[in-house]
């Protein structure tokens, strides 16, 4: 605690390492920046004394917890940054940012392709669910039931349209991947 007090006093940043999910209540005025003004000076009350406060003071807290759950008071008073990322994911994010800056249109296309593919997958699942519901509710011969045959024909048409669209999306995604690979090669060669 004296380290933090000295950091406030001498205008230095303080690093608290290996923090858990529960913080000592003594940190509350520091995290919340509970300041009072005494003339032209900013004062912070820490433990049992008033300490002169500088705007250059900051507290950085790190943790080894994979997914910490802090109380709302801590979450509100701090900026939480999660640096847990796999190298492949980081590469993908950096490449996406690079493409977004250098060529924003392909990145927008890629995002829309991903959204469309997810929608098509959902639509296919809905068609399958509808068919299963119809089949389970049929009494008698399935082939003689007009509602079932119409629903099967309709679902067949929907699935055919989704397959055509999926092939088109797959081709566009392949073209975008080639573009991304070319940009990545460019960066490797020229940087």
C-alpha cells in the first residue's frame, strides 16, 4: 500500500501484479479517484492520511486469471483489457485490420459472406425442422398427404437455392482469401 501511496505522491505509475478477483477496500478511493481540492492542489485520502494527487499517476493491474469476474464497482472504475489470445487469432485480427485499412471493400464483403453463410445454415435447419414436424404429425400414408408433398417440394426448392447461393458465396470467399493471401505476401516481402 505504501508503494501506491508513494506513486500518488511522486507522480509515478504503479503496477499491481497477479491480482485476484477481490480487491482490498483500501484501493477503492484510488480506483474511483476520490479527490478533493485543497486550494489549487488535488488531494486523495489514502488509509489514514491526505496525499497530494497528480494527474500523471496511474494504476495498472494485471492478473493471471483466465476469465476474471470483478465486482461491478471494480469494472466501472477500471478499463479491463483481455490479452488472452492465440497467435493464430492475433494474426487473423491483424490481417483483418490491415485489409480493412488498405482495402475496406473486401473486408465488408467477407463479413457479409460470413453473415449470409450463417443465415443459410439457419434456414436449412428450419426447413429440416419443418419437415420433421410434418412427418411426425402425418397419419396414414406420407405419399398420399398433399400437405407433406407440397412441403417437401418447397423445402427441396429452398435447399436447392441455398446450395446455389452457398456455391456462389464459397467462390467469393475463395477470391477474398486469395486477396488476403496476396496482401499478406506483400507485407512479408515489403516490411
